[in-house]
């Protein structure tokens, strides 16, 4: 999933549940995915330096966190521009 896909998914959720959801969160525990999935490989996808599936623990967690922030920014921007004034 890329940030455009995440934005489209967020829009679908805003449209379908916006009348019932008062507080939104874009990503739950983003640190866990970046550090555990790409830092030490203990969570899926299990990538890390020395892991069976390969990876680079020195750079990949930062790349993942960067892209999580970009996806979060897309969703927040969309919400503020199109839905915040309409959803009470």
C-alpha cells in the first residue's frame, strides 16, 4: 500500500463512518511496525540485518517511518480539506 492508496482508504472511511466517529487516528502504533518489523524482525514482515528474509536494520526502519508520516499527512490533509467542517 502506498500513500495514495492510504489516502483513498482514509477517504472511504471518512465517507462511510464520518457521521459516527468523533475522533480519528490514522496509524495505530507506527513505532511497532518500523522497529519490530524492520529493525529486529520480530513482527511481520520480519526484515532485519541477519534475518532469513534479508533487510537492513540500519536504514529500513527509518524509511518505513518516513513513509508512515507521509501517509499520515495525506490522510490528515484530506480530512481537514474535505471532511472536518462537515463532520460534527
